[in-house]
C-alpha cells in the first residue's frame, strides 16, 4: 500500500479521487463515523474491505450506474411482479437486511465485507436518515431486498440478498420506481455486476460520476 495514502482518525479530508490506484483504491485507515462516511459518499468514495484488512476507501474508474429512466425489466420478471407475490416495505427491518446481506452466499467471493463494524456504521447512517433498506416480504418473512445511502438525488446501492426466487429483483424494481417518483436520477452500483447489467446499468467514467455527484448535492431528494 506504499502508493495508497493513509487516513488518520483526526483528518476527515480525502485525497483527490484521481489519485486512486488502477484497482480503484484511494486511501486506507481512518474510521467509519457518520461524518467520515458522508464525507466519502459526497466525493464519490466508498469503503470496501475484508474483516481482517484495514478500512479501504475506493473510487473506481469506470463507475457502474443505473439511470432510473433506463430501467429494463424482463418479460418474466414483469409476470412475477403482476402476481403480487411479495409485500414490499422500506426501512422496517434495516439491521436485519444488513445481516441477511452479510450472510448471503456469493459464488464470486469468500466471506463478507459487511462486518459487524460496517453494520454498526450503516445503522448509524440509517438512524440519521441517510441509509435506507428496501425489503421483500413473503408470508411475514423477510426474503429479499437490500440497502443503500442517499446522496442528493443519487441512491448509492450497497448490497442485496434473496432467500426466495426473484425476491430481490422485485424489491429492486419497486425501489427504482419509488426513486423515480421522488425525483432521483441515478443508482450507483459502484462496480460492475451482471445482476445490475440485466436491469440496464452501464459504465460511465469516474469524472462523469463525480460531476453527477456534485450536481446532485445541489438537488437533494427525500427518499
């Protein structure tokens, strides 16, 4: 990490995102306080690290995003949505959503980056009104959904899980429609996922994303 800048618990100033490594790592260290996290998100930076690693701060180039107007829904998913199998809720079980995301099995990774410290940090963001969960319920059980952070008119998606087929997909479509109705412009997926690509997400440059973040801060929306 010789070329990656360290942060202290006392310095809330992040380096210029253009200084990030080829992988997208910008800095390491610091803490996960609400002020630090908000300072990061408002500059196009986010934390992502394994439990035994120091806190790593990322600003990848390119960025993977979904414009809410570009949402694509497959015919099969449309049929599932019309069946009204799931009850969609928001912010009713935020911590449970984080825990389910942390415990979700993912074929492309071992373990989880949603550590107890991350759960505590994002719970604090939720209590302060910055982080939100979207949830799919079936017969009174939480079976899918995810969470993210709102910055201006951008929803920064963090993670999703599904315990029943199509549960997270249906919850995500409802989320996008809710965001669109409330004036949001963009969902930040941070890095490429095939999952979000099926919904119409695409790559944009980091500079373009940072310009969108700056503009979004002048146009905050209510989740």
